[in-house]
C-alpha cells in the first residue's frame, strides 16, 4: 500500500508519530475512492456509499443493520441511548473509554447512570462483581440495563471463552450487552478468527474506521434493526446527521475491504519496537503485556521531557509523561521502528549521568484512543 508521506518540518526525514493509530493519513488508493464516491443526502437515506458501508459493516459483524457516525464517541453514545432510557444504568470498566474518555455523554445527554467497576488485569470485568452491582427492581435505584465491555482494552484482547461466559451471564440476568470495539479487528486478527466470532456475543457493537484501519474519519454501531432505527434517531438528535457523507464513507469501505488483515503487521512492529526499547537502560518496557499494537514504556530517572524533546527534533513524536503509551499503525514500518530504537539508544548513550527532575505536570494519568 502506497501511503501519502509527510515530511518532518525540520528537514526531509519522515515523521514517525507513535501517539496513536488515529494519526494515519489516507493512502493514495483510499483518496481515489473518496474522490470517485457516489453521494446523496444521507439524512434522507439517499447516500448510496453510506448505505453500502452500513450494509457491509452489518454483514461483517453478523448484525441486521448499522449506523454510520462521525466518531467513536458518538457511535458508542447512540448505542447506549438506543439501549437505555432515562434512569437506566450501564455497568462498565472504571478505565473504559466509553465511561472515562467520552465526556460523560451517556449521563449528560442520555440521563443514563454509569456503574463503573475496576477491570481485572486482563481487561475483563469479574462477572461475580458485576452481579453484586445489579440493582434490585426497586424505585430507590437506577434500573441496571446494560453491560459494556471494551475489546481491545489498552491493547489487551478479551478471551473468547470469557465473551461466551459474559453473554450467557447477560441473558441470565436480563441485561443487554454492548461492545466498545474501537479496535475489535485488532482483537480478531490477534485471535486468528473472523470478527463475527467476537461480535456474535453482543447485542450491539461499535467500531472505529479511523484507528488501525486507517480511514480519516468515521465509526459504526451495528445491531438489530429496531435498535439501529432508534440509534439513527439519536444520531440526529446529538448532531450526527450528515449530508453527502459518501465522500468519507468511501474511505471507510476501502479500509474495511483492504486494511483488516494487514493489522498483523502493526502487531509485529509493536513487538519489534518493544523488544528494541527493552534493551535500553533507562527504559522499562511492559513487554509481557503486549498483545496487539499498543504497549507502555516507563522513562526512568526523570528524563521523560528531555527524551521527548530529543525525539521530536528527530521527527519522532511520543506522548508526554514518565509512563507513555506507544502505538504502531499503517504509517509505520519496520525501518521506522529500527530508527526509533537507534535514536533512543543515542539519547541514553549521551544522557547516562544527567538525571533530570521528574516532570510531575506531564505524568500520564490515563490514555485516550
């Protein structure tokens, strides 16, 4: 795949951005699909490319219907609002994106109460704990209506056996089941299964086109026709009704048809990068936790700010903080990984005896998508 290359402003070196897989640029082939897209007014249901994308996404996930939204935050929100009424409650992970990093939209706009619980180390929610927090059918309490999971969570893949167990738990306890699957295709590729083997357990599934799949914008929520009819109405209410949206839907179609199987390259590059960085004294790499395209690195001895500035001068971008999340994606190849490792080695070779004060203002306390 030929990708549009961006040069670093300080010279002719390629910029390597490790902050997220949301930073990718469309390939020339994706841009051509966008230019030639057939369009219409999507609010009237008349955009043929949006209609094709929604049908394709629904089929891909084994669902009856889908709704195209501009963002993953919105696709999650309209999914929650389709499931829940005012005064209902959803059970969710304490560090889940849908709870922590989406502006409290379910509560603010949907009057839906979250019940956050701590994740287990593998990214699952203990179902015994979930059971203990299901509210009695009593007017004193919010109505516990929905269980939300996230896959992947911080790059970790939920076990297929757990998904089956959780689905049975929801049926037994009369709960609906929603997946924030922003990177669900990473999970499917890691497990070596069709994505339906994951999504079949859930009533509704939200996934992003603008992360590992490389589209510039867009997400979808998939589920039963009746729920998706409600989700489409809520999309309009929260301002997500788009007109000639086929231009961006075409990028999503291209991504789904061309960029899923290649995610294994991102996983391989993440492992290559983690292994290379783990050999550097001054870095602590959480390599044992690495499963897909995301891993965490601690920068020791208060050198995080100096390292970030050094890398930036070399056209390499990482987040601020003493513990940072690094993410590989389709705009990064193995030669880029080797360059990052070499530049980091060069930094620590010249900063062995110069400890810096810890930058407490920029310590990473959480990570968005």
